[in-house]
C-alpha cells in the first residue's frame, strides 16, 4: 500500500528539507515531494500539498502556480483548463510558515 504523496512548493530545497524534518518530528509519515519545476506537474490529475517559506520569490513561481491551478480546476471541475484561476482562492494548497 503506497503512502499519500504531498507535494511541497518551497522557496528552495533547504526550505523543503527543513519542512519535512519538522513534519516528521510531529509524526507525519507521508511521502513529501519537492516541486523543482512546473514540468514535474504536467499530466497530473490530482494534487495535495503545501506552500512553504519563500515560494513566492521563486523565479518560476507563476509557472508552478498556473500548473497547479490547472490540475485543481480539472479535479474540481470549477473551470475550463484555459481559464485563469487564483490558486489560493480555490484552496489547492495549505500555506505552512
């Protein structure tokens, strides 16, 4: 049985590692996956995860945001994939600071 994968958009890999260590110390046993770029999200049909640290400062933030918005829109059937969605307004991710 595979564990639930939670995808993490962090400002950098060190923030991701710190986040995972913190969650593991609190007893979370999920598979945490660092999103290194928007291409890793292409083709996904569902996504759950966290925004961590300085993610908004990433140079590829808008691409990642848009890729997740498309996944969430398809998943929730809120909009057509071509439409613009504010990711935080549809609750796709939890911000963890």
